[in-house]
C-alpha cells in the first residue's frame, strides 16, 4: 500500500491507471484460479494471481499491474485469433439465403423447408439447400464447397449444394436435406469444432504448469518458512524473498508467446484469403515437408485464361480462335469469357454465328455465317463428334 501511496503522490493519473489495469485484468484471472482450485486443478491462473498479490504486498503495484496486464493480453490474443479464423466461416453463413422460393408459389424460411419440397432457384440466386435438379439447366459456382473456380453445368438429375451460386439459368430443385444437415452446414460445424481444439504448444504449457506451479509455490513456502524456523532468521525478510521468487517465477512471457504467435499467423493468413481452422493445424504446418494440391482454385487466381491454341487439319490459330469466340459470344460461362478475351487481346474478330443451340453439360452449336453457313460446335469431344468443322 505504501508503494501505491508514493506512486499516487508522484504520478497521480498513472497511479489510478495502474489500479484500473490491475483490477480489470486481475479479477477475471483470480476468479478463474478459484474455479480451478474448486475443481482440484492447479493452473497458471493461480500462479499469476499469487504473483500479483505478492507484488502488491511488496508495494510494487507497477509490477503487479504488469503481471496481470500481460496475462490478460495473452488471453485477449487467443480470443482474437479464434475470432479471425471464424471470420471466413461467418462469410460462408452469410452466403446462405434466409428464405426459399417454393415451386407452388410463395416463400418459406430455409429452416422450415423439408426434404421432398421443390424450390425455385433463379439466375443469380444463392442456393439455400442441398437438392437434386428436377427441371431447368444452368451453371453453378461451387467454389465455396469444392474449391473449383470453373462453374459446373447442372441439368435434371444433377446434385446442387447449399451456399453455391446459380449463375445464368432457371432451376427447380427437390430438397434432399434440411438446412441443418446440408453439406455447407457440416463443413461449418467441422471448422468450428477444429477451432475449439487447442494447439499442442498450449497443451504442453498446461502440462508444464501442472508441475511448474506446485514446484514454484513449494520453493517459495520453503524459503519463507525454513530459514526462520531452522536458522532463527527474521520471518518478514524471508517472506519478502519468497514473494519476490513468486513474482519472478510468473511465466508471463511463456504464456503470452503461444497465443500471440497463433493470432498473428491466423490474422496474416486471413488477409491473404487463407482459412486456417485453428492453432493446432497451424503448428502441424511447421512439420510438413511436401504439399499436394487437388483444387484448381488453390493454385490459380480463379479466373480461366487461354494458355495455348492448337490448330488441326490446315486451320490457323486465328481461325480456331475466331470460331470459338463467335460461338462463345452467346455464353456467360467463364471459359467462354476467357476465349473472348483471348480473341480480343490478339485482335481476332469473332465469326458471326446464327441459330445458336446450348447443350447443357456438353457445349454449344451454331451456324457460322462467315463459312458458308456450316454448322460449328464447341465443347467436349462427345458433343463435337466427328462432324465438327473449323473455318479455314
């Protein structure tokens, strides 16, 4: 108390700030230490509380406030790291609409829609429930679920997932799972469970504390009791030395290190678009020697581009590109956009097409007005077939 009085006289404003810091950071820690003791657990909370009380007894309020402040800072960083890693999960939740458009008319909250109900998915809508397409065709961006940047063509019989984006077509979907059991909901649940897991370093600190804290407290008790009882030394002086030992033994730096490192790493990764589910997985990365990627979006910017044009049967690269750009003029598919951009970048004029026909999941066909109105096709080999022609 004398130390606080001297501090208040010399720096009155700073003295009260130290008191506020001590109370704000110390009360939660002290309560946690009492809860741990009631469960017969000795944790770092106890040592921090004893160290702060000891520093106050010695009149060192600055040291007591510092002990509590840095320990509270460690706890805050741990919470901050978990919040940053949950941010991307919240973005997934925001993708899901709150209501579904029913085929029979009207709307219904997503959580009330039952399997077997047919819902309508309009162009630009985010799909709210897992289901099977029963009518219509469209391209669906499934990057949120599969990581693939190229949308997938959907037609009757195809499966769609909640949280994915319907791009340019009309779909009628029969719901197969309730909102709480969709693929997206299960992914979010797994991520949240992973976030609650503690990093191995923090598990080690807990085990370390179970041995270190009793040893430190035991040593302090021996220092305070043995010299006065055995050697007749002044009791007050040795109690002071025991309290000094407890203050010095408080492992604030060790406790702060793991949460701060995890929070900084997860926060930095989040800014670059990487979702790390928790500190446990972050620590595992330090032991990885080889990385294997299986998703296109993992390795690219998610925007397809034309890398090379290979012309066959006497056609030129410009002929092939002009033909493809003419066919893709009617399409909003990302691959079509990439072809049109490539043609524009090379100054190739797209061929004029007529009678455009889109074949869901396969490609498109049209008559080329530049090439004597012959039929042309673009898409997979099954669609193009042996009759495909290219303007020469």
